[in-house]
C-alpha cells in the first residue's frame, strides 16, 4: 500500500519542469492542479473514493496526470476539490 503523508504545513512538490500551474484546489486529503498550456489535470493524495480520477481507489504521493481526460480530448478549465470528491469543468 502507498504511504500517504499527512502534512500540517505546506510542502514542496516536484512537478515536471515544463508544467505551469493555472488552477489549484485542495480537498481534505488530496490536491488537484490544472496546467496553463494544455489544461491537463494532475492529482495526488488520498484516493480511497476514486477522487483522484485515475480509475481506481489507490492513493499517490506524486502528482499524476488524469489520462482519461487526455484520451477524450478534454481541456480542463476549472477544478474544485471537496472532502472526498473532485469536480472538473472541461471544454471539448
């Protein structure tokens, strides 16, 4: 099982160097960002309820791109994380 650290204070996270973040939202135990250039969604943290959007309930300590949105050709405009959910507004 993946170890998910709970941080009481902000922590630096390594994203691929070419990515610029346009939008960020934090849930109770997960985080999501939208990239500026391509509108891609990256998520990480606690994934028990599928809120990371990777098609499973696994948790991750590293940011991962949500491939389903890329495969469908959807550009993310906005993301809002709730306690155990992630809402995404997209453009086709």
